[in-house]
C-alpha cells in the first residue's frame, strides 16, 4: 500500500510522505481497511449508519457517533470527544462498513452510547496536534531515564500525546507488576500535564512499533492482524518443524503468529496417517516409526534391532499392517509392502555451468604475469616446431626474407623509370 506522495526520488531511493502513519490519504497507514461499499447506494427507506471509525497514533482505532451529521470522508482530520478535553484523529471508515467492523469486534451497535465527533479540525487544532507529536520522541527518552533512575523493571515502548496536549499516555511492558506511583508524580512535575499509564503485551508492543519479519515482509500484527491468538509449541510439532526457539520466535519474543496459519491443513492431512507411536508387528520383528513426510504421504520404519535400515511405506500400507495386527495376524516382513518407484533415467535438472557451487567465487583469479608467461611459452613452442619442420618454415616465412625468390614488383612500370647510365 502506498499513497500518492509515497513515491521515489530522482535517484531511485524511497521518498515517502514522512508523516509517520498520519498520511492524509490514509493509503500507507497501518491496518487500513478498503471501503468496498463506498460506491453502493443504500436501499430505500434505510437510514445511513451515523458512526465513523477514527484512527489515532499507530494502530489505535475507536468508533464515534456523528450527532451533527457532518459530511465525513476517509482521510478527514476531526476533533473527537476525550476525557478530558478533545483528541485529534483521522477518519478511516464511514457508512455501513462501520457497522460490519463493530460486529466483527463485538461492540454493541448502540450509536448513542459511542463518544461524539465535535467538528472537523481547524488549522489551530492541527498545529497544536503536530506540535505535541514532535515532542513525543524527546518525552519518551526522558521518561526512560526517569524510570531507570527509580530502578523499575519496566520498558516504556511508546508515548502518545492527546490532540489538545492535555494528557500523555505512556505505553509500557513489564514481566511483573510494577509500582509506579512515585514515577507518575515525577512525570507530572517534569512534563506539567496529566499522565496515564497503559500496560501492553509484547505482541501489542511489536504491533505498535512495527518492523520486518524473517519472511522479508512487514509484521502481520502491524499491517492487518488485529486478534492475537495463543500459539503453542504443538503447532510446530504437527508441522514437522525443529523446536528451535530462535527460529520460531518473532520480534516480540513469543512464538510466531504465522505458525497457526497452516495448522488446520496439517491436522487434516495427518488424519490419514497412523500414529507415530504405533508399532508394526511382523514375523521378522517389531518396527517403529522413524520419520514421516506429510506432503508425499510416506512413513519410514525400522526394526528394533536394525535401526540403521529404514523401510519406506505409504500411509495406506502402514494402516493395512495395523489392521492385520488388530486381528491378531502378522505379515512376514515389511519388505513385502515396499513399493519400488522407478526413477527417471535423466535428471530433469542438472548443474551444467556450476551455478550451484557454493565455492565458485572462492577460486583465486590468475595474475596478469602468469597469463603473459603462458602466452610466451606458447609462442616459443610454435617457433621450435617451425624450426624442426623446414617445409613449414618456408611456407611460414614472408616472401623476400627467406632469399628463395625476390619479391614481385607491382604497379605502373612507366612511373618513375630508371634512366640508363651514360657511358
């Protein structure tokens, strides 16, 4: 997503609108929703939903009623009701899609109970709002220094000023409960305003700060993900992933939310697989499962006394052996159920030019001196071969130099004739 001003400069570098998430067109903001009902007309005898969705700093969104029936559109800067005073936000949704969003977030559809929209922001309101937002970085730095001086085990991750500069909200994360009563008193003396402390989780902190994930894309929590569901290590086990906390954890320090995306598909595929703890009983011996491949539908079994030799079986064949064991029967061996797959004679892909070699750039380049020496050696070899073969020497030598035959003169004989000598 990008707004009209989020283009590139002349040298190809990203220019950006430099509004830090407060772009007027609302095209490059976090959690932007496309109003797909904007071009549709309401049915007859149906009143429009008199509410709007307003976004504040980062991804904080709230719903407000429009008692004055103001003509609002996406991107308008408005003044909304706050406690105390008023706040400045940007309209992100209007109309019937606000009703859908409220149902999705399980908010009662009572417009009268929502806070009010006062007016469209004037230039004075916008100047005050931009002025206090410019001070947020300095306030955050000073607040962290004060918290360290008090010895509190907390991290102030973000600071948000109210639009009329009457209140400051400090967002912090902490492992345990923190007694910050003295901290609030010093904040009030230092910043001369009303103080509010809000504790957020580590996932919410990552959503507010944003960043780039290990996949190379922006974090899901800062772009579109709004509900944070619990993620367990069992999700990694079902997907045959190594239980490495450094690879499974995101920037928030918790397990990645994307582990739940394909979990249902894996669970559905595993329904046709036998349990890995089930042993196969044969006359040759008891076999245990060593490995499974969900995509290919294969399992590898090994006898208890021959763990080095693995036998490849399909899920259907393994279930067939288990059914025989339940009936009290034992097959002779696992080798009877192995299906030999004929491999193609020619590989569909081969490393022709060595592009798959990891050390192809580690070979040292030949110096120019070695190249010159090679060329000189080749020239000397050609001369020695010509000296051994005289016929080759005659043909190789130019006319007039070998002394066999004088060079034939060409041109006009009358031009510059030689006069005979007078006797």
